[in-house]
């Protein structure tokens, strides 16, 4: 994959991931995750450190762009969504299980729900990345 495709896919994916992350975790499911928090109270930062969230999201977008862009079959929107959904789910499921096992930040229900919601966020972002990459000549 050339640098132009990597950068454009990363920016498109990063914006999508960032917006969807805010909508999913700060708006739609905030009450659910608050109700399923572990005993570690006051663990969330208020206000959140937005630059750190943006940097982490861009790193995640690079991973998804590389996973999609290095597979010839990933030119379609559906394939991009499948690849990114799988990568996102596996990455976050692993992280959520480790976090659940080490810290008392959430219960098992929240850890599993977080992974499944991440599958949706990553799949939508993967569809966006695949669409953008398909429009850029290799």
C-alpha cells in the first residue's frame, strides 16, 4: 500500500471511528456502561483528554486501513466491513478480557458488550475505508 492510500484511508477511518465512538459510548450506551461499572469509582476522566483519544483513534484507523488495504479482495465495501469488524472485535475482545481480568473497571456484561459494539464501529469504519481506498488508484 502506498503512503497516499494509507494516509487517506487513515483519515477517513479515524474520523468515522471518532464520531461513532462518541455516539456509541458517550450518547447511546453511557447509562448502560455506568450501570455495569466495576467497583473502581471515579476512574473516568472528566473532562476526557481529547487529543489522546484522537491519537489512539488514528492509530486504530492505521491498523484497520492496513488490514483492508493489503488484501486484494478488500476492494468491496462488504469485504472492508468484514475485515475491519473482525480485526476490531478481536482486538477489543482481547483487551476487554485482559482489563476485566486485571482491573475492577466493569463487569463481564460490559466487557462483552463493549467488544460487540466495537465490532459494529469497526465494521462501519471499515466500509468507509474500503470505499475511500476503492476511489484511489493503487
